[in-house]
C-alpha cells in the first residue's frame, strides 16, 4: 500500500494539520504548543474548547522539569506514555499503583487503589509534577491532601477520563482555592495518552 | 471532598451511564459489551457511530484468547493497558517496538520503527490477536504482510489515532479483501486506551 513511512514527516504533517484546524487563539504560545500535542494524542481538533489551565501552567511545568522535578503518575499507562528521552534531567517517573503498600492502604482508607497510591507521594510532592490521566479518585484524593496541608506540586496535570467523578474532579482542580498551577480538560474526555502528551510537550520543545 | 470511593460501584455506575446514553442498537450483544468498554476508556458516548467490525469480530477474539492466542501490540501503552488478570489463558502480551532488531529493520525497510516491529510478529501471527492502538504505519505494514501471504491472525483490533494515515489505514482494514476479522473506529479517533479496552472486554465477561 502507498502511505507515508517517514516518521519525522508524519509528525510534521500532523502538527501542521492540527495548527491549521484547531482554534488555539485562547492560549499563549507556550501553552498552545502543549495543546497541539494533546490534540495529536487523541485525534480531536475540538479539544481546545475544553482545555483549561492556570496562566502559569506551562512555565511552571517547564521550569520544574528543568529543575529535575520527579513526575508522579496515577497509572502505569501514563508513566509509559512519557517519552524518557525528552525529559531534560532524566527526571524520575513514579507510579505507586503497584506498590506493595497500596492495597492495604486502600482497604484502610476505604478508597480505590488509585487514590491510596497518591498517599505514597506525600514526602516528595513539593515542586513535583503530578500527572493524573486515569482515575478521578486519585485527583480528588490529591486535592484533599493539599487542602490538608501537603506540600505543593509545581504543576498538576489533571486529566482523568470517564463518567463518574471525572468532570467533577477536574472542576474541583480548576476551582481550587490554593492557587495551584494546573492543566485540565473539562468534562468526560481525557486519559493517559492526552496526559502523557502534555508532559512530553513540556519536557522538550522538539516537535 | 465528597465522592464515590468504591471502585466496583464506580465501574457499575459508569457502565450503567454508558448503556443509558449510548446507541448500541447496531451491535450484537457480544460486540455491544466490547463497545461499552471502549466508550468507558475514552469518555465519549458518540463513539458507536464510528465503530466498525466484521460480524465475527467478538466471537473470533473471545475464542482466540480462550485458545491461548498471543496478543501482538504496536505500542507499549497498548500492552500496558491490557489487564493481565482478565486474560483467560495467561496469554502472552508481546510488543516488539523496543526489540533490539527493530531500529535496523526500520532503516533497511525505510519505514517507521512501529511498522518494522510488526515484521517481527510474522512467525507467530497465525491465530493471534493483533492490537494496533497507536501507529497507522503498523496497521498498513500488517495489511501489506497479509496481502503478501503472511499467516492470518484470528482478529485484528486496528484502532490507531491521529491525522496522517490513521483514517486511511483503518479504512483499508475494514475494506480488506482477505475476509480478516476486524474491529476498528473510523476516522481520526482511537488510541491505546480504546484498543486495550477492547481486549479487556474480549478477555473476560466480568464488568
């Protein structure tokens, strides 16, 4: 069959189509670059209408990664979607969902494993980049921890997907009273690929 | 914050919302169950309008997995999204993208690593379940191999995402002249989460 086989050309053409079709006018240049990559991950040029971010989100993420911040991910698929070679400081990518302590903690707290796993991030949250791409309960639990005084991440990428709690947890992130830098996608859409794509965009300017 | 923390209840409520909102009338019962899980993975109840499958897709997938078929995935995120505990025969999940031979093969064939990696599946393709959730070039390359006489998989789940070749590769899969059992999502939408969700639905009836 006849199709484009040059990976670099495919990327270039993809980003060119996205920039032609998507309305990025609501975003500053640095954030627009992130949104382009999020669109690339899901194939939907109408995603910008649901993207919401604090004004400092992109710069906070870029600077944190340059400073060597670890990345805390709620799901292995998120961790897996982060392209290690793009990370500027060989930043650590951490997912505690399969940590041996997580199931017991979940039972004790009467919550999901995804939420319990977030509790294990507490000691290293300060200045980190948090990436929630799957579980609304992870994002809710994180916000609860932060309201209770846990150290502040540099950026929260909160893009869980789904039908129960996803829209609500993302609305709570966007409305947080702590002034936390955040990036989210309103509503039900989201997921590990979109969340990881945001990290990949922040990690390197290379398209 | 006040939110549902019971994982099983979240699943039940999610699937109930999906079945209430999505139009599944075009699908037989076994395929409808797969589509529900695909919707769950992306948060979009309008996905069914783009889902296309051969009549035997669901039964071919279920039977192959029950018979112990290996799963060939084009991306580690796809492999990662497959819930191992749902697989009926502890089926092997294989992704050759990081195989040591892949870069050299890609250079030799002047194609992407994703496409070259598919070439390494050749000896074990017969009766397998192929899951493409990322790269259109992987799906194109697979179809070329099959037209050239490679052994037939039991089912091809072909759901790459994106702007260059995604829609075209999926249309080629749906129009294949070999009568290959397939499941796809027309157009640009797709991705590793949707593809892995289809596998997870075929692997076990448990919701």
